[in-house]
C-alpha cells in the first residue's frame, strides 16, 4: 500500500523558484508590465542624460555671452530641450562667434541705490 504524500503546512514557507524565467513568467501580468515600463523608462532617462551631456559639451565653447542669452530665454519660459538643441546646432560656429567677440559679456554694471553707475 502506498503512503499518502505529505502536504506542507499552511503556514510553511514555499521554496523560492531558482529558475529566473519561470519566476518571471509566474509574476502577475501587471508586475511584468511594471517591470517592462521601468526598464523602458530607465533606457529613456539614460538617453536623455547622454543627450544633455552632449549638448552641454557643444554649448560650453560658445562662451559666456551665448550662455547668458540662452539662460535669458529659459528664464522667459522657453522650452529647455528645444533651446538646448538650437544652441547646440550653432556650436559649430563657436570660432566665428569668438572672432567677432560674441563670446564675451559686456562690462559689469553696478547698481547703487537703484541707480546705474
């Protein structure tokens, strides 16, 4: 006579599934969706940061004046990414801008009691 199989107690801990594929497939659909979205978001975030670094390297050689003008545009509400792309596109003319003195800011103004000096 065969012996009946022992059933685990209700409160016992089940062994973890060591098979990674099997473990992922056993996840609820919303969990798989959340992980896929998180991976996609991380990829997009990495690409965005890499693009910002690239644009920063392009814009920096333009000098202080173009950087100041760009910050003014952003302060007035311009879209960050559009503005960076536009200034990044003129980066190839950095030597031309510098030759014409467009890379330097004007002299400093000192304001004393609301009056320029």
